[in-house]
C-alpha cells in the first residue's frame, strides 16, 4: 500500500532503527522498515535466527532490563527510532524510560499499555466511555466466580486478567467447563496474571482486527485483518496466539468501518485523552460483529501476531515515517494509506503440542520456495552451533503471500508449506476459508 504524507519529506532521515522483540511480528516490522531508502541499519533485540536473513538487519545481544547498558548501547549505535514489539516490555514501562532518555519511541507508556495488561481495567474503561462490549464481572476468588457462573443462564467466557500470551481466554460450552477454566486460572496456570478473573457474557458473530497508529491525539488506520485464534480446523480447539490471518477483511464494508470509527476508535482515543494518557503507538481493536453492532472483545497495546506479518507486505517505504510521526505526536490528519491491488494471507507453522507443552530443537528443512510475493518470517527459531536452523518456540514460522485474490494467496502459501518440514510440524489447512472461493470445492 502506498502511503501518502505531504510532510514526509520534511522528516529527519532515519538511519538506525531498533526493534525490540523476538517473534514473527518483529521480523515482519524489520522487513517493512528496511525498505525505506534512508535506513542504514535495523537492529533487533534479541530477534531470532531469521532476523539477519532480512536486508540491513543485525541482532544485538543485550538484556533490555539492564537499563544502564541498554542506554549506552543505543547511544553508541545512534538509534533514531525505537519500535517496541511485545506487550511485556510495554507493560513494564520500557517506553516511558526510553523517552525520558530522549529517544523517539513507537509504543505506549505503561499507563496506555494497561489497555492490554489488565482486562478488567480495559472493561471498566470501555464502560466509562460507553464503548460497546460484552457484559462482564470482575472476580477475585474462585468462590465468587462459581456464584456468578452458577447464576448465569448460559456458560460465560473466562479470562485471566493479566498477560497470558494470547492463551488466557477460555470459551466454555458448559458451566462445568467454566468452573474448570476459572479454577485453573486461580490455581496459577498463568501466575500472577490470574489473580483476578474476568467473566464475560458470550457474544456471537465474526471477529475482525483493526489497527490504529496513534500519536496521542490523531490516528491513521492500517488495513483490516481477520485472525484465526483456534488451534484446529473449523475453528475448533483451544485459543492460541494466532494460527493465521488475512488482510484486508472483506467483511468490513466502508459503512461498518465508519461505524467502528465513530462508536469505538474515536471514543477510545478521547477517553485516553480524558485520562491524560498520551498514547503513542498502535492500538489493536479485537472486534466482534454482532447482530446489534460491533463490540470490543479486547484491546492490545501492540501489533497483533500474525496480523502484523500479514499486513506489513502491503506497506511501502513510507510506513517508517508514520511510525516516527506517531512517536513525535506529529500526525497531521492528512496522511492516507492507499488501497493496494493485492491481498495478503499468512499461515503459521507450529510445534506439536502448541499452545500447551511442546518440545524444541528440531532441525527445520526448507526446500524450493516460491518467493514471488511470498515471505517466510521466522517466529520461533534458533541456530545450532554449526548454523543449522532449529525450532525454538510454539509458533515456528509465518508463511505469508500476496496476490490478486485470496485463492491465489493461499494456494501459494500451502504450496510453500509442502517444502517446509520439521519434526511435529502442524498447521491449519483452512486458513482464510471465509474468503477462499474455491475452498468449499476443495474440501
């Protein structure tokens, strides 16, 4: 997608960029950012085995919690912009610290990150701002949870309040499953993230992802996307961090997106301002399109994964300027991301056992890949002592392709997946089933 920005020429040249994080999201951000001709180097802390296969990219071994060493290193490297990928450093206030040291940072402060790291706070935030969302109950004990579950006529969604890598949401089919989910959270399944549990009314409808790049006051929307959270085909099985995605989401018409802007996005930014939260980063809106209108399922304070891998190939070299303008509070409101003539899709290859227990360290064999408008972003990989690519996470590789329509996109993605092998490789074969015209004929 071509990004039009009248003032992009006046922005300082950005030579050295730092991306914090180690997943497919960060590799796709690095891949998109290095396309900017002014960029000399993209550093990743810590990155993964695929990071240095991306042009201009280099990994740095340093503990981001060692603040003294981190600042020294960034000053030495003359870093012009820092992009923080994952939610944990944002929740820990890393963006606040780096801004105080006079670095330009794309990523919200700890106060803004609370939209993600406390589901109960986010629900109360939405309630105060009259933002449509499901009814909810914040509970502090298993006994309290059992009373509410028992009194509800229907099974409730059960959520760990804090960060749980996308695995802290349970959508039970019975009250007994509700009790068990709440019990597992209160018994420490997610550590301190489960000290508080949120019970939610179950709402129905397709889910969509909307991303707003925000400079504290103004925002610009990225292409929409649809994620596939469930582990297995036909959207069955446990929730995961994401098994695949596609962009843009045809389900979101211009009218429905305008309604989302009016009822959800602008009220969210207005409420942040009301609370004196200067949010400079991306806000992810996880939405459900119900029969009564769009409702917020969750906020994230960072780019979604795998939506980010899916959207980044649709960005042109000016994407970097948008990140910088957000970091400086300099969006003009005139920026525009032009529609692209191609669509994009992503399929995630995971380790056997994900999202629960899985083994790592298996060699990854990659054969003849169709690289025409296709990318493989490493998500969880490492290198052995002799340089062999190994599995090193639950989600291992993101296979991403672009083409004129979604059938062509996913045909290429699954063709490439046939060329990839490691012990226990697993991936859903129905990613994009909603938009693949020939999917029903093939299955």
